[in-house]
């Protein structure tokens, strides 16, 4: 993430996706400026900022392809939660947030 000021507070999370097709969530800190995440096992992961879309999968969500990383800068998120699910289960999403 070339434009991120790494001096700004970074927080790391491990979101464990124990069961296949079950929704798991992580509340983001106030004033989130950037996020990045990846599957620890390199699996496909569904993600959304809206609850109830990724588990089925039943709705409009985004897909993190296998062995890739999602990065998003220039955010201004307050009181947001991100939701994850995987068809495989038994995975962990490594999430880093800058606030």
C-alpha cells in the first residue's frame, strides 16, 4: 500500500472461519483509513460490509480469489463491520486495519 502512512496506528486481527458457509465478522475501529486482508490458507473468501450476504452465499458480496490480497485505501469508516465466509471452512482471514 504505497500511500499508507505506516506511522498511523495499525491493528491486526485474525478472523477464524471455522465452519464452511458461516458468516464471521470483525468490527473495524473508528476512523478506519485503510484495510488489507488475505486468507491464511490461500482459499477463496467472500466478504461484504453488509450482514447476511456472505454465508449462503445469498446476495451481493465480493470475492477474494485464491492466493490474493485485498487492499483498500482512502477510507473514512466509522462503526463499520466487515463480514467474511468461505466455502471450505477451517481458514483464518488475516486482517490489518489502519485508523
